[in-house]
């Protein structure tokens, strides 16, 4: 059975050692690459969790209940009996407010809130559930509303909104 015996050719051992060396280098490179990716994922998910969870909360769709706009009520002479007027208001969302004192003092700079409104807000705010909004019941002017909107990056947990109020003539 000499025909089926393995006969190494010249340079077989050198070719085999070159292939083994290349295989070892590529395997080391793969493990290094995936190890670096794993370390980066660990860094982002464990050590940078707070930063990215805050950013994702700000980028999320939030459910906000909006009352349906009511229609005009006219008399038989087409005079308005009841109509809707826009109100500019702000709400504080408990889950997003980190420091209530800081938010209220910053709001006070823009809106000049009364002391009783601030105290009522502090007492009522504690009773709320985590993502329930607390509406500060002050009819803002357009200038105040735009100041709040332009400084929302300072005001964590403040949500300005427009609501409708029924007005009877």
C-alpha cells in the first residue's frame, strides 16, 4: 500500500508553519476586535447609563391627554354665545423634575410667581404619581410662554402647553 501513504513534499513543513502563524495572527486580531467592541458596549451600558437614559427619555413620545375643542354656540341671529379662547400654561412632570426648588426658582425668574402659588405647588407636587403632570394654573402671556419655551433646556420637567377655555358672552 505504498500508493496511499502520505509523502510530504518539499517545503510542506514551512507552508504549514506559515499557515499556522497566519491563523494565530487572525484569531488574535478577531479576539482583540470583538473584545474592544465588548469593552465599549460595557462602558456605554453600565458606566454611561444615566446620561443615555436621560437623553432617551427626552427623545421619547410622551402621552399627553388633550381635551377636545368644543364648538361655537350661536344664537338664532348668529351672535356668539360661547367661544373658545387659548390659554398658555405650563405643567411640571414629577418623573422628570430632579430638583423642585431649583425648577421653581428658575420659573420664578421668568414668571414672577406668587409665594402662595409656590407653596401650593410644593405641597401638591408631593402627592402626585411619577408621570402625572401638575398644571401651574396661571394664564401666561405670549412673551412669558415663549421665554419658557426658549429656556426649556434649563427647566427639567417643565412642559409648556396650550389649552382651551370656554368663554361665555
